[in-house]
């Protein structure tokens, strides 16, 4: 299966990439390609085939064929689990290569790709490998002389659309459970970061997945993306991306009434009470917003601080933000990598300007940086005295920009925490157990972290509420609901 196309070079430009369909590299039918850029130096990293409607048609037909075949659709859970385990092993074996590719395509520090993203990808495939032979219905007592049971079955072809911030990780959160449940998958990576997803397709073939079980179509959202969303032979669509695009996806999926799950944006509150271990809270709030350059859907971008410790926390946040070293993402000392693209860089700088214009107090950062005269970097930025109504407290910036907002008491904290359209993640810092649980109850969010932040596990469902979407990734039960259907069977006994 491998050809010369597939092996990335450790330095310099990557070879051109084609679409991965039916366990083979194919050109886009229209012959078009697009560049993917290394944001750390602004150079074109590789040219990639630009999939369009005809290519999605081809990929979906291939996945449908796989679903109906004995080679994939006919496999029992045990065999699917073995394939997923094998793929996990191969990802682990190739982790250096994949992490390098991810860092060069996305700009995140290599230690994040290698020590955080890749291990999570491997764990996710292993977790769902273990799920594959544990999917079953129930026998349910009903009135009358009947045997009644439910069956759980796969849906068919599942479309997965992922963003650029955790390209391989978020792909694994969808691909692994969808395959574990017996579906076939067409994956569309983000146009900014297509390289690791394409390599994943190839590794799946190496692991033994038959043609069509996993197809990967790189391309743009308004072309390959919409084609996948609207396709009549795609049974379910699992989307992670912005809230704005989520609305378009929901409209696009209405025509075929396909099953939909949306993991969208966030503006997550990190709430620091005065009785917290303040040093731990400051550390957690700093990494909560600056990890992954703040390009994290769960980023704790609103830091709410009880007024009596406000100055002390601000001082700590400023000191820690100044230590977030901007640098070459491949350097081990780098804490803040490159913003994913020039467009995103402009967006982040635009929000910083709006923050100043609306009267927030810039404590530190706020400026573009370059490394050796190149790249799209922004300093870790902290705004103090942010009013809850300000744009930087309401809109998702998706960059290393913290908005610090003071509050007076518990009720005020709840009100401010929930004062946004989003409801993805949240953090609470306090030594008072009762208060922690009351706050966890009161916050409108899919995830609550108490005295910690940014924890993930394949067993823990990850998804939001309100404008952050619906239908969680990860978790056994969430995966069952998302990637299987239930059938009720009645058998008359007399
Ligand atoms: P985006 O919505 O622009 O793109 C996400 C994906 O959707 C890409 O693959 C893109 O090509 C595709 N797409 C774009 N337009 C489309 C359309 N009309 N139809 C179908 N597909 C389309 O988002 P982005 O800017 O790439 O990613 C950042 C956003 O993703 C942030 O808002 C962030 O909060 C969100 N995000 C959410 C989660 C989560 O789990 N909730 C995780 C990561 C990122
Ligand atoms: Mg790129």
C-alpha cells in the first residue's frame, strides 16, 4: 500500500499528498491541489489534493461497499477490535513521525504533539478496540406474552469532519468509536492541517482494515465538507468545528435527516474562589488558556476571580504568562507555538485590538512575534478588568488571550460563568468541597474540572451544551448512542 508519497521527510518540504480512497492514493477528480503551510515559518509544507463533490461520492461509494462486504461489514466485534488494536500499535510505533508532521502542519510545540496528542490518540484507539466486542442490546420485560429484546447495530457510512487544532487527536475521537461500532468512515480533515489524517488512512490499511473502512478526503469545508454533510448515503455526520459552521452543517444535514453530532466552540469559565490553593489555581488557569496556544475548544478563556484575591491572582497570571516562551515549535523550551495560520493570526490580533478599544486593561502580551524573522506567533496575552459584556468576554478568540473578570460572591460567580451563549467546559478552584459541588451543579457546561483543568480520557464523554453543540465524543455510552442504532424486536410466545 505504501508508496513514496507517504513517507514524510524529517526536514524541508513534504511530498505532495493525494486523497486516500479504497486503500489507495488517488488524485482529486478535478486535479486541484491546495497548499498546507507550516505556520512557524510561513512556508508551504506540502501540496494536497483538494477533494470535491465527485471525490466525496467516490469515497462514500467505497465506504458503502465496505459496509456491505464480508471483509468489513461482516466482521464480528472481536475482529474489529483486533484491527483497532493493531492500528493503535502502528500509531504508537510511528508516533515520532506523526507528532513531527502534526507540529509542522499546526505549529503546536512538539512536546505537546509527542507527549500529549499522540499518547491520547493511541489510548483512544485502544479504548475503542476494547469496546468493539462489548456492544449488545438488552432483554426488556414488556406486558403480555412476549419476548422483547433490543439489538444494537451499526449505522452505515459515517462522515467525520474535524478542525485544525488537534488534527489527529480529534479525528481519533470520531474514527475509533465509529469503526468500533462497525461503521465505515469518510474522514475530512481541516484544510489547514490535512497531513496526519491522510497518514492515518494509510496506517489503517497497514493494520489490515479492508478498502473503504476508512477513507480520507482532504479539501475545503464548502466543497468536500458540504458534499459529505449533504450526501444521501452518509448515515451520520460527526462534526467538530466552529459554532458558525455548525449551524451550516445542521441546515445541510436536514435534507437527508442524517444523525448529527456537533462539537462546537466555547468560552469556558475558570472560576477561582478566594479559598482556593491560589498557586495551583494560577498555574491551572495559565495552562488552561495558553496550552495549545489557546486554540483549544475547552480553553479556560474567561478567568473569573473572587475580588478579595483579584490583585494577587492577576500578579500571578501576569508573571506566568511572561514565562510562556514563544519559539520554534520543534524546540523543547518552547511553550507557545505558532498560531495555525495567517488568517487566524489576524483574527487573534483583531480581538486584542477590540479588547483595548473596549477598555479592558492589557496586563501583558498583546503583540505579534516572529521567530528568526518568520512565522505567525502571538505573545501570551492577559486582559484584566474585563466586563462580562465585552467582546473579548463573549466571543471565542481561539488564541492565547485570557480575559480576567472579577466577581463578588458565589451567586455572582454563577451568573458570570453562565453569561455566554456557550457551554462547553469549565473549571472551579476552591478548597470547599460543598461549594465545588454546588458550583459544578450550577454551571451550564458539558465538562467541569475541579481543582484541575484540561483533563481528558477516552472513557470520559466530552461534549457541550447550548451553542457548544450536542452529542459527546468519547465515553462508551456516548459512542453507542452516536454510532449505533437500536431496534426493538417483539416475539409472540403463545
Ligand atoms: P471551522 O468550523 O471553520 O472548520 C472545521 C471543519 O469544518 C474543517 O474541516 C472545515 O473544512 C469544515 N467546514 C468548514 N465549512 C464547512 C461547511 N460549510 N460544511 C461542512 N464542513 C465545513 O472551524 P475551525 O476554524 O477550523 O476550527 C476552530 C473551531 O472549532 C473553534 O471555534 C473551536 O471552538 C471549534 N472546536 C470545537 C471543539 C469541540 O470539541 N467542541 C474541538 C476543537 C475545535
Ligand atoms: Mg498547516
